């Protein structure tokens, strides 16, 4: 099993409980292909059952289209396809470190001294 991360536009989390089983998903937006869709391509990813409550609850803190990082496992599925299972959801900080440093304040203009004004 491989583990990976991706940064995408957050759309929502969803959970459905049927009897003793929880079905949870993360929905995110991706670039459209320009042929069959325009705007955002809406993609869903299942959430691993053992972290479903945690990841579902994390979705409540994000705004629609906010950039998030999803950590997920890629399990082997049928017909040699991968099956992605979300494990963690967190915000992406879009601000580079250089922008976060405080900017130096401009130096105040020097007032002329009374002696300089007489000359």
C-alpha cells in the first residue's frame, strides 16, 4: 500500500450511517477537462473507516473552495486499479514564508532643525 498527499479545492465531506456501517467521503474540485465539464470537476474520495469521524469533522472548519491537503492511502483494487482512501484533511497555507515576515516600517521624515531653517 502506498501513501500520498494532494492539494485541492475543498468542496465538502459527507457521512451516511446504515445500520452499523459508516460511509464517508471527501469531495474536492479539480481542473476541468474542457470536454465533458467546465468549471470545477467534482471528485469524491472514500474516507478510511477507522478515521471517518475525525476526517468528517475536520471538513466543518473549511470554506468551500479553500485549498486543503488530503493524505490518503492507495490500496490495490480490482482490475489493477488503485483505490484511494482518505486518512487526513488539513488546510494549506498559501502564503510563502517571505510574505509572512513583518515589513520594515518607513522611516519618519526628519524635521528640519531651527538652525537649518535660518540659513
